[in-house]
């Protein structure tokens, strides 16, 4: 994963890319970063519950 830091309208932003050619990077600011941190355990649980379902469809 590639992590870049930038600004949007003077506010800090993180951009997460799967690779250098990622056409749809994931970007968010400080407010959403705080939400991600607060919900991190639920996010991990969500991935664990659904990751195998994604693999089964392949």
C-alpha cells in the first residue's frame, strides 16, 4: 500500500493506494480519520466476517 499526505483547501488529507497505478485511491481528512480510529475494532470485525465470503465468490 502507498500512503500519501496532501492538503485540500488547507486541510490535511491522507490518500491510500493499492499501488502506484491505482485509479480509485481512498482519501480522507482528519474528521474521517478519527471515525476510522473510533470504529477500528468494528472495521476489523467486518473484514473478518466478510473476507471469506469474497474469497468464496472467486
